[in-house]
C-alpha cells in the first residue's frame, strides 16, 4: 500500500465532536486511545476573563495557555484530558467563559 492510500485511511478514521450553543463554538473533542484532546478557542472577548482565572488553574493548563501562540487574536488551546481531575475542572471553567 502506498503512503497516500495509508494517509487517507488514517484520516478517514479520525473524528471529533463539536459542542455549540446558539451558533457559537464552545469546544471540540477529539477522542484518542485512552484519552481525549479538547480544543477550546480563546478569542479577544474571552482573553481578559481567562487570564483572570489562570492563576487558579492547574500548572498544565497555565503552560498550555502560555505556550500557545496568538493568531487572529485567538489562542487555540489543545488540552489532553485523561481523567476527571483538576484539568477536567479547568476545561469546564474555560467553556463557561466561552459560553458567556
């Protein structure tokens, strides 16, 4: 099998779940084997509120926020979620801010 066919098969197997409220994207969840990756986009409107709660968030979420580059006045936070611990709670806080 050539690489192009293999690449197409792998891409076809990947899927995600997008959560929206009133047409606004809240987050996207990418299932992986044994964990999920959650994408939360922080826009210009949410930036101040997110930065206000950031000191209360886990070190992992603070590092992801710090390392994520700003593009079009947005930060696309890709957060790996393995259990319902503190990172889980941080993600819900970010989604609440997105919700408005």
